[in-house]
C-alpha cells in the first residue's frame, strides 16, 4: 500500500467539503433559476464578490464569524452545515462502499438528495432539473451496477406510480392537492437508482418518519392537520438510508417473517 488509509479518508473528507460548497451554490441558485456555474459567488446582501479565501468550506464561515467581510450581512448557518453534512455523508459512503464504482454512483445520488432536501425545506419545491436528469442517470448506471436495468425500470414506474396514485386519490377525495408532482418525480428517481425492492422500503420509511414528525409538530402546536409537510425531505432521508443499508434492512425484515 502506497499511503496509509487515513490519507485516503482525509482526502475523501476534503473532497466532501468542496462538494458541499458546490451543493450550497445549487441550493441557492436552482430555485432562483440562476446558472450554477457563473457568475462567481457573491454576497447576497451587497453583491461583493467572494475572494477564494472567503470561500473555503467551513473555515471561512468560522473566520468571518458568519458575516460578510464587506457589509456585515449575516451568512446563513446553512452554508457550513451543508458542507459538514456532505463531507460526513461522503465519508460514510467511503467506509461502506470503499473504492468501487458503486461508491461514485451513490455519492452522486446522495448529492442530489441533499440538494432536494434543502430546497424542499426552504421552498417546498423539488425542481425538475434535478429529478428528471436523476431518473435518466439512475437508469443509465443500472446497466452496469445494481439494481440492474429491469429492476431500475420497474422501480421508477412503481415509485412514480405509487405517489401519483395517492395524489390522484387524495385529490378526488378531498379536492386538494396533497402533494406537488415533484414528490412523484423524486420517488421515480429513487426507484431508478435503487430498484423496486428499495423504493418500496423508501416509501415505507418516509411515511413512518412523516407520521412521527407530523404528530410531534401537531402535538407541539407548530402545525395543524392542514399544514403541508415537505415530504421530499423525508424521501431524501429515507433514500439515503436505503442507499447505504437498504439491502441489509430488507434481508433483516425478510428473516423476521
Ligand atoms: Zn456583503
């Protein structure tokens, strides 16, 4: 071995921090329909362009104490949080998958989930520019990696079809839109990456998390029955768990039957 494994881990964490920094740009700009490439990052308060040393993940936020160098506008805590969360998730994938092609694919999938989570939380929106290319990417990768093209295709149809049917039934019953169709496309994307078995697991997990969060919010009077819960955040959390531990969870569940 050329390098002790700890160097690889450090490299993975640094890569994760930089990736998180890029995801922050996506989270800020995609709902505003701005380019994620140009222009370079600016302070949203005063438009002051950020120098490279103001753009170092986590450290710049700490050094500037969460304020713009030029005008003092507070910088959202979301920036260092997304960077730390992304780095942790990339390291977690590295530990579980190791240096494999599946690691690369699942990290890209996780990146899409992080962006969808943050945008859904802030804007109650799951943009097509992430979910639709996500469906194509998941299906394309399935020709070389799990779950295989057939399961990927069936997973896409089942994931999208399930939520579409629920939205349609809810609409006929209550005459209100329970979900935006963003959720439908997002679960279709999850199905494309993870296949039929795991997309069912993701739906079940997300519904359980959604139920628990809903009960807690209603009990603490932060919401009532009519509050629209951003279901995409729960789909993202569940899909991340299923992507890494799904096969083990399903095997455990089957063994208890
Ligand atoms: Zn500023």
